[in-house]
C-alpha cells in the first residue's frame, strides 16, 4: 500500500523491471529481455543508492559531523547528484567565506563540493548547483592520478578544507554493498514474483545480468546478490566503452588513443570496488552503437534513457548474438536483465541526443503533413541541428565567480516485471 514518504531519500531505489518486448522481437530473441530502469529513482540514476548508503554509513562511523563536515567527491556526475540531494535533505548550508571556514554547529547537514571532468554534461552541473553544491570542472584528458584530474583536485581541496571528507565511491565498500542489499534483491524479487504464463514463460530466475561498469560497484554488487542468494549459475556480462581499461586484456583491449563521449562508464584505471571474479564476460561498445541503441529504446519502448543505457543494451544484444549467448537468446523463458543507469534528463544539450532527436530520418507522417500544409508551412517538421542554438561547452562557459579551475514507480510488497 502506498504511503507518505518522509523525504526524497525514501524514494531512492525501488525502480521497476520493465519488459523490452519490442526490442526483443526486432532482434529475434526468444528469451525475456528485461530492463532495470534506474531513472525512476529520486535523483534520477542508479548512483542515488550508493550516495545514500555512503552518507548514512559515514554518519554512523563518525566520519561525517553534522554542521561541520564538507563532502567532496570526484564524479562523472550522477554520484555527485545523489550526494548533493542527500546533503540538501540533511539541511546543508554554505559555511565558507573566502578562505575562512566557519564551523556552524546549529545547522545540521553538509556542504558539498563536486569535481567534474569537462566532458560531463551541462545538465549535470546545473543540477548539482541547483541542489546547492559547488562544482569545479577539470580537464577531461588529465590522467586519473594527475593533480589536475577530478580526483587530484578533490584530494587537494580535502587537504586544505577543515572537516572535509571524500567518501570515495572508487574504494568505498558501501558502493557495491548498496547494490548487493537493494538493487540485486529488487531484481530478484520482481523476477520471482512474476508468474510464468503462456504469453510470458519464465524460468523464475535471473539467468543473465548485463550492466555497464564505471566504478564497477553496480555490476559487482548486483552480481553478488544474485549469485550468493538466488542463482549461482547466473551469467554476468560487464559492458565497457572502447577506450576504457576496465575490460582487461586480450581481444577486449582498448584501442590506442580512442576517446569515448558516453558518460558514466569506463575509466583509465581499475577502481578498488570492481571485482573481476564477479563478472563472467565482457563486451566492449562504441559511442555510435550506444547512441543508436538509445534511439531504439526511446522509439520502441518509450523509455527516456541516457547514453550508458544504450551501451548496456548494445552490449547485451551483441552478446546474445555471439556464440556465448546464442543458446540463452534462443531459449524461451530465460530472463536477461539489462541495467539502465540513468535518464536523458542529464544529456539533452548533448550533440548526440540532438542529432537523434532532431535529425532523424523523416517519418511517413512528416510527408503527409507536408503534403497537406504545403512545404512553406512545414518548417518545424524536420528541424535541422544547425538551426538549434548550441549549448555552450564547459570550456566556452564563463567559470563561476567563486570557483574556477584553469583550464514513483509504484511500490508494492511484491514488485513484478512491468509489461507495456
């Protein structure tokens, strides 16, 4: 039974598992293709879960002192949004003026500083600032261990600001643990609680999990939940963008000098929370196939997902077409779960989204409209990207006056798989 929630933190997680029947049919799949859709969470992404878990754990451990601590985090954006949301709810107030840091012992909560690579979207920065966080942009090309990287700058600030704490999603055990305790069990419960029918036969198990890897905490934690408590034979497929090092060596080695624009997955180092033993196979994906998959998800399933969700689906489909996945693909009732990490809200000014939204091939209906209204009155039927005002890049925008760096889904006792 739905209840009134105390805060938005209570709306973190509890996201739906939705059938992708149209995409499955288009790809001749007999298995069930299911999406765990995380943009339904309060902050809009799967990272809400770890942000909430890390803050709560740090408070219990005494690392965070209400009214004193300053939360600093290097992030691709979504973890930062989750942390800013959590700290806003905990009544965060600015405590700094110039280089003096007053200790406010009456207001409970935490100030938030986010370090964010330049390639990350303007929407992410705007959301962070709307939630009260300070944002410092860093060079995308800086190596992770460089002083100029988002990690290096965060560490510099942490050393200089009293009571500053980096919760560190890259090594914090509460990152994978949050998914082992919430995301994984939600997926399992939805699959187990949904009865097998003639229309939708089901093994009653999660047979395959496909998820993108950034820190690796998501795929590691969900894999542990499934394999420990539900199906030890579940096949876990990690998806890594070309140009990232997470997938390891051999045929999955990143190409030299490959730059990827998809956000939230892939890294130039291996985070501590990523456990390779929990992942059975890897798929490498490129930007073009990822964004094409986003368009298919939107057009066929009506889900407004972000770029990394396209990567996850593209990786899943190619794995199901491979020798390793063909038996799964051709078996009715087997359940393949794909993790959709966030929504398009974070990327609406990105050129790849504007291209698939505004430069798509004209539909048959566009021709009908043109025939009825006349060519001169149909200027809005096929809007050209060039006619759309471009959003300024991080480099083009003026830096902050204060901070600059140089260069509900329905909740039920027994969630089930949702059909369109």
